[in-house]
């Protein structure tokens, strides 16, 4: 049976993406590449007319003959040359990420010049570079890292360019949701309610690539999978190992590595721990390169003494078991299937985290030596993040409409999942 094509979701201008484009139009030349008509044939904007705030009023609640993104072009926007310059600037920085990229610097720079920039992607990247520079920087980092990982496994020119393209476009869906405000590291900082908006962005990004560009279907699929995990704990669809494409697995490691290097992360050991703390989440084919690069660099000085770090990690590991016990009590009292499922999900993730620590070798207790302090510190930070991630996953699963008693039970669970 032939598969029915998905309906085009871009016939009405998305207000969040439009806001980013309009913000960029204040300092960039964004013009209409064709006349813009609504479905009734009313001409709303003329070809070659620069975008202005007036466009927002004219597009209000109008269904369009062609998606807005396909009707605009950034004259002075991102180009192949500017992508090359961005990669060169990234490689010149003294950062843990740059150290991971430099063994492949010549090929990354050369391939950046050959990444196909579809007009829709060029528009969105250009608008993002102006209005959301952190997100654009994240896109360039992901492009370079995905390429470096592909090269570390001997990928040919086609595989390299496809991997880099996936990295460049993987988060374009974030422009279509509210309220992220362009923060590429939002997953590690958002509160649970706002997180509900974040989890749809891989799906939106996949639709965008499928419906508004001519990129290969493998690219669209990988964009939709970049937050999935092999053990089924990812989002938005909780796919399992065999359901995730090779490029999707690569993007998952790419994005998780970059997320772990945000903020005060000073070494690749932070990313290495994040990728290994729960065995079975990520494809070892790609994890190995990050772990190897981490071992190749001298470890930084830890912020705390080893003994204090040991105590903190030991307390967190003990908390995992206590939280599993608390969840076991709460699930028995749950009034609604929604809360029951949320608590069971939390139990599963807690068990995976606790058993994963033992299997991964990251939890070595008294065997840690002074030189291991940086890794211990990374374990502590990752455990604290994972507890918050479990809290958000439980809240997301529970949804709205719980009984007052179940709301209180969910609150009790989530309080325990908030590290002190």
C-alpha cells in the first residue's frame, strides 16, 4: 500500500519563526523571492520587497499558497564561505571541542564549503545567526563534530557531507516553538513546564526538512531522531535501538556531547561521562571517539577535594535507591493511569541509572585516586542532571488533569528528584 504523504504544516506562518525572521530583518536584508499570496489569491507581499514588521500584520491567521519560508531569502545571509569561516574560527579556539576536531581540520574546512544550503535553510540559519547567535554557534559546532565523528570511523566524502549537513540543520525546529529564546543548551536548564514545548522540536525539524527542502530523507529522519536513545528513554517517540537510523545515532552522540560541554564544563571528561553513565543509551561506535579524546587530554584541577566529591557521589548513589523505594510506594497509591505510568517511567530510569553506574565503572567508590577528582566531579554533575531529567520526563508523561491527590504524589516524587 502506498504511504499517504503528510499534510504540509507550514501553510500558516509560525509566529515564533516569523518573530526571529523579523528581528533579523532589522539589520539584514531579507526580501521576498516571489510574490506572497494567501489561499484566496490575495497578494500580501510583492516579490523583491524587503521584509518589515508590516508583514506580520498581513500574515495574521492567513493560510498561504506557499510556505512563508519558501518565499523569502536573506541577501546578505549565511553562505558557504561564511560557514567555512565559522568552522575555521571554531578550530582556532582553545576549547575541549576544538581539540576533538583538530585531527580532521583540513577535511572539515574543505567539506564545509560544499554543504548544500537550500534557500529555506539559508534563510533560517541567517535569521538565527542574527537573532539567536548561540543557536547558530551550536549548529556550526554540531556540523563540525558530526563530521569529525564520521571521519574518525573512516567515512567517505558523501557520508562526511551528509553528517555535517545533519549537524547543521538538526535544531532548526527550535525556531518554531515557544519559549526557548534561542538557548541551544536549554535542555539542561529548562523547568518542567517549559520543557513540554522543547520535546516537540525534533518532530518539527523533521517536518521542515521533509516538506520545505530537497535534502535526502535520511537527513530528515536523523533530525527527528537526534534526542532518541537506543534504550527507548529518549524523545519525542521513545524509539528503540533498531528503530533509530545510523545518522540518528550519530546526531544523538553529537548533540549530547555538545550539551555536556555547556556552562562550566572545562574538559571532554564531562562529555565522556555523560555518554557512558548509562550503558546502552548511545551507539558505542561514536562514543568511543569522545572517550578516547577525553583520555588524551590532561585532566583539569577539580573544584573540590576528592574526599568531598566522594561523599557527594556516594550520597547521590544512595539517593537513587531511596527514590526507587519512594516511587514504589507512590505508584501503589496512584489514582490515575497517567500518574502510574509516570512513576513507572521514573522507576525504570532510576534503575537504569543506578545499575548503569555500576556496569560503566564510573562508580568506583574508595578506589578513586586523587588524579581521578575531575572525573568524580563530572560523575556528580551528570547524576544531578539525570535526576532533573527524570523529574521532567515524569511530569511530561503525567500531563495535565491529575486528581489533587495524584498531583501531590507527583510533587513528592519530583521533590526527591531535585538535587540539593
